[in-house]
C-alpha cells in the first residue's frame, strides 16, 4: 500500500494505491488517519482511485476514520471508490454514511 498525503487549506487528502486488506495496508491507513485526526485534521478526503480491493478490515478502518473525524466536526469523504468497494459498502449498508465523489477537487471543495 502506497499512501500519499497532501493538504489543501484545512482539508487533508490521502491518496491510496494498492489493496486495502488486513495487515500492513490497513495498519498503515489506520495510523495515517489516527495521526491526522490526532493533529486536529478532521476534514479528510480519501482518494481510492487506485485501490482495487478492500476487505472487511479495510471497510472497518474507513468507518472508524469517519466516526473519529465526525467527533471533531469533520468528515471522511471518499473519491472514486472501485465498483467492488461500492458494492461491499452497499452490502454492509454503510454506503449512505459516506459522501462519495467522482473527483478529488469536488470532495475538497465540498468542505467550503
């Protein structure tokens, strides 16, 4: 899992590449989200354009990140999740919890 972090004002954009599965990939994302939220960065955009597969532990990490960011008055917005990721979130009845965007810029601007 490759994780790239950028900031646009008070919005932190996290771009992932690879599969978000149990083990190091999920641990790395969890640490990234915990660091951001711990530093008070609760406005998060997670770009999933280059994530081919998300397992249940990855879904759990997304939900935990969303919950933690909302506690601080922010949110975790998803950009371009794969068809499989969307189906998995729908199947778990979690998709309505997330704001989903086609473009990263749209997600960033939605915070303004």
